[in-house]
């Protein structure tokens, strides 16, 4: 199946950073079934030399990352900073999917609003999705975010104004 938002010869290359194997497998099943999608995942929360070299070769259209990486939320922010420090990776949009962001009715706390704002103010981050109830964006939303297209309404997504 050809995606109408991509040119006929273009693939959607998705990279996922998440320390949870179950989440990675869920994303693989959710997104990687289409023939135009290439999928690569990492369970480590840092951009070491090997990971950076692999990303340079793969050159993703979009990076999807959890916020909690390893033992703390700060490791997620460290990863985002490392991605921005690399000239070859700094232009790739980052989509954060986490149970710690978003402002859904059930979880609209001051701490959550503060963290969501901090995530969206992070260079490179273009959107933040609440992981609940559906593990973040569907494939069409990722295509739009990779191309920085305008998205329709989704109560579990917040897109930073460009």
C-alpha cells in the first residue's frame, strides 16, 4: 500500500526509543505492517557512538520516544538533548509518547501540565501524546508529524505551535 502523504518512492522511517520491550513490540505491530514503513527501535536511553552511527545510516523521518528512560524522566530529556547536539539528527522531529504528558480530564494535574509544557519547549520535540488510552499516534499522524503537516483534533495529542 502506498501512503498518499508520501511520494511514491519514499519510505517512512520510524525510530523508537523506549526502555520497555512490550511498548516497542506494540509499536512494531501498530506501525511496521505497512510496506512503506521501516522501523528501528532502541531500548537504551542514550545516544552512544554505535546508536548515532546507526541513526546516521538509517536517517529516520521521525523519532518516537518515551519520556521515562531508564530510571528517570531526566534521562529522556538527556536523550533529546543528545539528538539535538548531533548536526545530522537535529532536524528530525521528535514525538514524545508518555503517561507523564498530556492534559486529559482524568490526569490534569499541575505536575503533569508542567512536565507537558517542559517537553513541548524542548528543542526538536514537535508533539507530545499521552500513552493512555491508545499508545500515542497512529501511522497517519506520524506521517503528518514527520512532514510537519497540520493535524486534526486528537484529545491525547498536543502539538507545539511552529
